[in-house]
C-alpha cells in the first residue's frame, strides 16, 4: 500500500492564499459580534449561582478568549482543508468548486462563533432557570436602574416563597 501523496497545484494554492484575508476579516468580524452577543446574553440569561466579581472577571476574560481562540484555530484549519480537498479530489471545474467551498466554509465559520451564545440561550430555559424567557419585558426588568430595583427585584420575584409555618433555625 502506497502512502497518499497530495499533488501540488500552485494555481489552487495561490487562489486560496489570496482569499484568506477576506475570509479572516469576515470570520473575525463575526467572532467580535458573537462575543458581544455572548456578553448581552449572559446578562439577560444569568446562571442562578452567577456572581460577577473582580475575580470572576480576571479569570473569566482569559477563559472566554481562549475558547474563541480555539474556535479561530479550528476555522482556519477548516479553511486549509478546502485547498487540501481540492488537491486530492481534482475537481473537473476548479473555479466552481472554489466558489462553493469558500462560500460554504465562510458561512460555517461565521455561524461557528455564535454557538456559545446559542448554548447559553438554550440552557437558560433549563429547570434551574425555570420561567425565564427572553421577552422585551424581561430585558427591561433586568436592565432596570438601581433606583427601581432592576435585577434585584427580578431575583426577589424568582426566589422561593416561604410558607407561614416555616420556622427558622
């Protein structure tokens, strides 16, 4: 059995190299929008035990950036895969293959960073956040100013009610 050898195609390599910058601009732009979306979603759909302190910010930001860094690496590996698949499969119409592969890869790469905000929204409706829904009314309540209670009033509304017969120890 002979090892798989990938034939070099300088025209294909040049085409994919010339399209990497527009790809990265689109991908990094969508990543920045996704990061902002994640911050907004985290405030709208907070975890029950979430507490924002200086320590959580100091450790949370690098972890957050590490996650998106991994996404960036995966997306660029997938971009390089487009060239490798072209070199192995040798399509009959390379221009059509390149347009299709580039467009579908760019779509996937733009959608990929929105996975974390999507997971946050989907888990927001789990039993530990029972009753939380993303309506304009909820956003308004959570974004309320300190003078009208805002987040504290929402937390009090969601707190368990003690019955009259409950005795404190």
